[in-house]
C-alpha cells in the first residue's frame, strides 16, 4: 500500500520517506487533519477525505490499489 500511496503523490518528498504502515497512517492523518496548512484556511476532515478520494479515483492506480487506499482513508477519517 505504501507503493500505491507514493504513486498517488509522486511529488511529495515525505511520501518517499514512508517505510512502514504506521508511518503511512500517521501521514494520512496529518493530511486529513490539514495540519500542514495555516489554521485560518484549513479544510474540514470531511473535505480533505473527499479530495483524497477524488484524487484516488482519478489516478492511474489499479482498481485494487484504489480500493485499498480508499478503505484506509475512510477508516482513518472515521477515527
């Protein structure tokens, strides 16, 4: 799944540094919480989830890769 995530975000240096499932989930949570954005312009977790799912759907990943990433994003967003 780490490889799929890297394919989804090829220009992110942080994605290249992910080596474990735990690191992947941590980075996905940072993304869902929009922690790298200034507080005044942050999007809600639901908005970030919708953007991530749209990016996954529009990507060149295989259907199984898309499904795995979408399931993990939804699981993390529900926490």
